[in-house]
C-alpha cells in the first residue's frame, strides 16, 4: 500500500471536521474495547459491516470474517477473558476521503493482561487496521475493518 502525503495549504472546515470525526471513531473503538463496552463498540459499525481478521499479516487468507454488526458481539466479548487491556492507537492515515466515504490505515499496540493462579502475563500485539469508513446520517462509521496482526510478544509480569 502506497501512502501519498497530501500537501494541504488550507482545507475546508467540513473536511477538517470529517477528519477529526474519523480519528474520534478510531479512538472510540479502542476506548470501548478497554472498557468492555461491546454494545458501544458494535455501534461504531454499519449494520452490514465487514470485519476481517488476519492473525498472521503475511498470510493472505483471513483467519476470521464477519459480515454484520450483530456478528461482532462474540468477538468483542472475547476481551472479557483478560484482566485488563490497553490499546494504544498510533498513527492513522486517511488515504481517501469524500463527502460520505473514506479509507485509512491505523496502527495500534494492544496490551492484554491475564491472571492465572496469581501469575500475571502480558501479551502485546502490534496491529494494523485497514478501514473503509461510511458517513451515515452525519456520523462516520466503520463499513469495513480489516485487522492485521504484525507480531505478538508474550511475557511474565511482575
């Protein structure tokens, strides 16, 4: 994927508002995940969304594909097995943006803490999301979210 950085001398306020709303959408996804707000997380997607997971980013075959907002519930419920999570959202680049559609890429370091028999473990996953956004009734939503796991590190916590 080639990233073309735009030269903006000035942008219209509507575009700036759309770019901010998309960034807030991306951040809301991470916030809902860490707060275990599955309903809130699901509300960030279009009803006919596609959510595609690639547990190995180098493998072109997806590990999991879901094709509706309702189908996301068990995926987000999986986060309940962790004692705590922290999703640090890194750079997000909007690649294409029109009045009601957009595409982008976002990086995230997802920290997952498990506790078993008083032993704490940390799993950190380096994630990339390739997104398609849709503006519906004035709100930006994920029309498609493709999650790529670039690497995972696991270790004991003190």
